[in-house]
């Protein structure tokens, strides 16, 4: 230990800060800053630059620890209703509780009637829909080609890029829905890039599930005689 160079604490702090710069989540950045301050503290204490540097490092450490504590406490207070929790478990499970709460609050819960058109073929999806209860039919050129049941998303394939839908989605009965307007969703995600990445993954997973279900229905059909 007599030959140990305390400057290595400073190098360690820089490495932690570099890693923090590659992480999008604010709580991880705060934690990295606190760790960097801990690593830099021995160097500050043993250095010859006076007590001002030490006080600065201590201030960085204490401020970030306080912010981390506040952030974690706020997460602990986040609650969801039963239907909100179902939505989160199915499609927002890779998003933190506070972000999921904020995203769900951007949308609205409604009861809709049979025959209402949610998405029209060859038009941009107006909203992202979550079908909590009920069923919907998918039609292409007036022909029903599939169905959607409780727990499924509607419009996730095109809502983020504004592309036109390949089919029309019509409610097959009375339904309970959560929805968020497409423009509002894109604007909100532009200010929450960490959520955007996780949401893209969730949408891709939902689409893979729909494709697998469609393939199963095709395979179960009786062969043509």
C-alpha cells in the first residue's frame, strides 16, 4: 500500500463518468456520479490543493445521494389500478414505474361500442390503442382477415412513424380501451428517449406475438380438397 498511487482513484472516477455518459437513465447517471465522487474523495483528501477540492467532491457526493434517494422514494410511491397494471405487465414491463405511470397518464381510458372504427386501411393510425376488454376484427379490402382479443395493442406497427395501416380495425363488440393520440405519443417520446427504446422493443414483441398467432391460425385451417 506504501507504493499505491492515489491518482488511480481519479482514473477510476473518470472511468465511471465515461460509463455514465453511455447510460440514458437519469438514476443510473446519478449513481455513477456518486460512485465517481467516492473514488475521487481519497485523492482529494491526500492531495495538496487545499480543502476546497475536497469540499467540492463531498458536495457532488451528497447532492447526488440526496437526488437518488428522492428518485427512489418517488418510485416507491407509484401505484397502478388493476387494468393499468395489466397494461404495464403486458407491454410496458421494460419501463420503470415512474415512466410507465407518466406514459399511461398521457392517454385516456374509454368504453367504446361495437362497430367503432379504430384504424382505417391506407390511413395513418390516429392513436395507439390497448384493448383491455372486448374484441376487434381486422379487415382488408372489406374482408375479415383476423381478430384481436383482450390485452392486445392496436396501431403499434405504424403509430411511431406515421406510416399507413395495412388494414381496418373495427370493434366486434363493446370494449374497454386505453388510447394515446399518435402525435402526442411521438412528442412525449421525443423528450423521453430512454422510454422510446424500451417501447420499440415492446412493440416489436407484440408484433411477433401477432405474427405467431396468425401463422397458427393458418396452419390450423383444413387443407383445400
